[in-house]
């Protein structure tokens, strides 16, 4: 009897931390449909800013897909993840795609990295509206792997085993669109360079910050940045953005070519028209300036001097000096004159 009690106590001790310290990931909420850019959110628990800064989300590895018995489609390489806050201050994971999703259903297996380990969560998403009405999504599974033991087992140094937990799940479709963070006050223009990319920055947030016009969606800007800067990514997929990379902001024409954005195409036409008009005006100004003689230095000084700055002096007659009379000639001395000779 005591041996059975000890075994139960040992099992609870080993499995307890995996359940108690597992990251509680909420149900996925999808805001997109079939043949659209994927847009969803996954709620996260309340965490401190330090813990939140250590949370990472990505698609699980092929090995983990195989362990769950799932097929990892190439569509999952187009997903981008970012951690955001809603209007009420609640934390959630924003999941978007840079290309439309044409599959009627998606089997998502996501890896949530957190301070104590990793949590793998399976999501089944039905994008076809007909299938959503007639089919019930399969139950999702969660697996947590602790990298470090719990605080109560820190001294013993024992490792907690991983635990598989089957949970029920539903898909919700909110009526209200999700909120988005405010764009940066700095206005970036096509041809500018953003960077270097800092640790923790994702393509989702960068695209929102540097898009040259609000009419260009975040997903379109992400796709354009990915196409215009292939060397800035370490692997196929937008989640491989390199730290320290410099991102060139594509032109409106490039954005239109990459994403088929009507707004970017119209802006490209407007920009081209303005540049042609400016070139024509500059050419006309140069011809007109060449036919005019340059003004003299006196004309330039007079033209640049206002009437209020001119000093007025009264006109006076020039003074003419009076003539000086000549000095009188000296008279001869009679007493010293010689007597005239007597004939």
C-alpha cells in the first residue's frame, strides 16, 4: 500500500510541474476566409514585460509534425507571427500570411518558446465557409517540454518529462476587426533604407512602420519587402529575417509588381507623372535663363537694396577758393644807386 502511495506521489511530482508551468495558449480566432490573406490571433496569458520579451512563436519543426502525425505543407512557410496588445491591453499572437491561402483547411502546429521551455500547440483551421458549417474541427493537442526544472526541484537537478494533453477547441470569428499598433511618426519613402534590423524585430512590425502609404496593407508591404530583399532572410520564409540586415524600401512600382496592389500602382503612375512634369519645367526654366543677359554688379546691388535702406543727403554747391593776389615787386633803394655820369 505504501509503495503504491509512493508511486502516485512520485508521478504527481514529475508530471505536476509540466502542467503547472505550461504556457496557457488560448484558442485561435480567425478573421479571414478562403483565398484571402490569413489573419488570426491566439490569446496569451498575462505575463510580465520581462517574460513577454522572451516569448517566441513559430511553426514547429518537421520532426515535431511527424511526432504529431501531421503533414507540414509549404503554405505554412508564408505565415508571420508577432506579439501584440489589443485595445484592452491583453496580449495575443498575431498570425498573418504574405500570400492568400487557397487550402480549405490548415493543420497548424506552432512552437511557443517561453522561459521554462517550449509548448507545442495544434490548431485545426477551417477556411471554407461550407465546411465550417457542416464539419466540427478535430480536437487540438498540446505538448510542453520543460528546459529547466521547476523551482521546487532546482536542488535535485531532476528533469521533468514532457506531457501530452488533449484539449477541446473551437474556432471563433469576431465581428470586429482586430486592432493594430500605430505606425511610426517617421515617414519612410521608396528608396530609403531601414536598419539595421534589431533583435526582436519582426517583418510584421517593420512593414507597418515603413510602408510609404497607409493605402498599402501590411501584408502587401511584407511581401514586397521579402521580394525586394532576398539576402536579408536566412531561409525560405518570412520568419528568417536576419538581425543586422538592411532593408531597402521598394518603389511604388515594385510594390505594385510584387503584390498587384491597386493603390501602389496608382501611386506609381502619379509619381511618374510628377517627375516628368518637374523635368519639363526644369528644362523650360533653363532655356529662358540662357536668353537673358546677366545683370551688372551695380544693377544687382541696386536691385537688392530697398528704398528704406537708402540714405538721403542734401545737395550743396561746391566751395570755390578765392584767388590769391600776386605779391608786390620790391622797389629799388635810391641811396645805394650809383650817380649818373656827367657828360
